[in-house]
């Protein structure tokens, strides 16, 4: 497979129109924000967090949760965790 070794210079118009990209929390949709007490995917519209107790070690978003840890998750994520055997039977 051949590669192109020439560099392409941007046009003068493109250089003038370059603006730094800034994103604030106001620019993100409300449902994409995650509350501090919910672990995993964000809650859907009108959903309430579901408390679950883990039966196995689970790593979510770079945080380790040991067996027996109680966490709050979205109802869809709780259903998924139950189906995979991560939720302890009570």
C-alpha cells in the first residue's frame, strides 16, 4: 500500500477561520450528564436509580467495586448486570 508523503498546506481562508473549540456543561444535553450517585450509563428520562449489591468484582469507568459493594445504577444497567450474574441475590 502506497502512502502519500507530501504535506498539504491549509488555505489562507482556513487559517483565518480557526477558532479554539470550547465546550461547556451548558452545551451538553441534560440527559448526558451523570449524577454523582449513579454508576455506569446515565439515567434515562424519568428513570430512578436502582440500588444493587454486587456478587462479583466489577470495574466500571475505571473504578473497582468489590463483591458486596452497594451501588446505584440505571434500571437498564441493573437488568443487564442481573442477566450477567453480577448482582447478588437477596
